[in-house]
C-alpha cells in the first residue's frame, strides 16, 4: 500500500461518514424506505459481487472519453521555461504575480461588499426563488454569492482576463483559445476545510452539464486549468490550498464516478461488495447529500481505493500554495487538492478562475445550477450576463484602434 493513500485514508476519514450524515439530518419516512429498498437490492447482488473479483469489476471503469495523461506546454514570454517544465511534471505552477498587494486588498474588499450587496445580481436571482434564504446568505456573507461573479461584475472579469493570467494559461495549455468559464470565491476560517478532490467537470459525471469535448479532440490534463488567486496572505497557518502535485496522472477516481453516473445499477453492484451496515450509511450520502457533492466525492475516493490497490502510486509531492496578496497559482483540474482549517483568525480569501482551452472544449450556454434545497437554474443569456469570458489574444498591434482619419492627418502633418 502506498504512503499517500494511507495518509488520505486518515486525513479524509474515508471510512467514517458521520459528518456527512449529520449534515443531511434525519431522513423522512419515504427516504428511509428508499434506503431500505436499495439496501435490499444490494444484498440480492451480493452473491454476484463476491463471486466476481474486484479487479474484474474495476475493469469496467475505463476512461469515458479519449484521454491523454501527459502535459505538453509551449514557450511563451509570459512564463519562464523552468516554471513551465516543472508544470509539465507536476501539474502545478506558481506563485506568479497578478496585481500589487494593495490592489489585491482592494479587490478583497470589493468581493466582500459583493457578498453583502442587496443588489448583487446573483442574490436577486436566488431571492426570486427564496427571499429568506437569499437574506440569510447575505447576512453571513456566503461565498456562494460570489459564484461566477465574472458573469456580471466587470471588475472581477477584468482581473480574470489580465495578461499575467491569460499568458500563463496560453503557455500552460499550449493554446491561443483561452476562456474563463467559471469563477468562485473561497474563504478559510477556523474549523472549515475543503476535502481532497479532483475538479474535472464533464457531462459524463454528476458535475456540470455544459462543457463538452469537441469532436476528434482528446481531453488533456491541461485542457482545463484553475487560477487560484490569493487576495490575502495564504499559508499553512490560515489553511492555504494544498495540491498533491503529480496526481493528475491518475484519473481513476474520476473515471469511476463518471461510470456510475452513467450506469447507476453498477453503483448498486459496487455497494454489494461492502457490508450491509456500511451500505445503509453510504446510500443516504449518495442519494441525499448536498454541498457540492462533497460526501459523494469522498465515497468515490473510498470506492476507487477499494478497487485499485495502486491508486496514486506514482511520484507525488505535496505543494502548499503559500502566497502573498495578489499572487496566483495554477493547477490542473485533475490534481487532487484540498485545504486544512485555518489556525488563526486571519481570514484567507481567494478568487479562483477556471479556464479551458476552447480548441478542446465547448462551453455551451453555461447555465448556473445552484443546489439550495431546491435546484435553482440561471441562464446567463436571459439575464444579460456574459456566459464566458474570453481574452483578446491578438497581438497588441492588431488590438489598438486605429485613430480617426482626422487625428491621423493632424499627427502625420506634425
Ligand atoms: O481554496 C480552497 O479552499 C478550495 C479551492 C478549490 O477547491 C478549487 O479551486 O477547486
């Protein structure tokens, strides 16, 4: 067994679902009946499961789309060669500077104000479904109110399209067609952490349904990258992001989730490998868990660990995203990452932009889907928001507007 998985089992409490079950709360009569019926179904499948060997069952979870697991970047004046080469090996690059420290602090204030603002366009949409919920979220400055702010907030959009980010993305994705399709705000406070996970959001999973791989294109670890921009100091003291560099080469947790999303009965067969008392705790998490599928993510890691005894066995190193305000780290969406709770009262605030190479991936309408007890869907087009932010990647000389003829004549005459 490899040391990384041993560590992850402990850090992520892989076989303990108490927190996730507590977050769901008591099940209704109907929910309890569903759990019982499905648990009985897994017992019927149990005989088939235990006569089946694990490795043979695991063979089914092959990658759902063409996949290339090596990273190839390209030289660019915006990023030095050593950083680029290290990124090819680890899937991580940074820290790079996006803006001055003072500006980062101002941006942090701007984002905090956005989270409280009664006129925040996202808050207005949530209020249209549930006024009370929207007010409650604003009162606690819920970071969800900063979700996809690039769509309607010109300042956030402008920052996410700054040359230091876009040029790094162009080099690391080896493309000119960089687009930001999602942004998020993360805040770290004592007692709260982000569990370890991989980020890929593809239609074949339980994730985002807008992104699709273009015909005849291959999904690469650098087709979808994240820019983690620290607006405050970030370090192990206040729960900075931790990325397990090198893990992008192993997509088996993701592949297993993708397979189950498309073959729900195979998920029941998978559960049949586990004892009944565990199945009865796993089912409510799979069926009724919310909050960005965090419980589901943990279960997928648990299942992958059960079926593959060499998970994340290749060269992996821990990278703490230690940053000064205004610094940026880039990581591939296939890298395992998460954070530990803050040990101080100093808040860590981070703006994350998620980028794709539009040569490989099409964004689609990019509807926002928020799980707030009920599912709230917001189509950016009908709101007059921009659904995807694209950088102008033409050379500078082609971008400058030509001066009006009269001005040109005057200058030319001088
Ligand atoms: O900053 C954090 O705590 C979490 C960030 C994260 O999970 C992400 O950017 O995908």
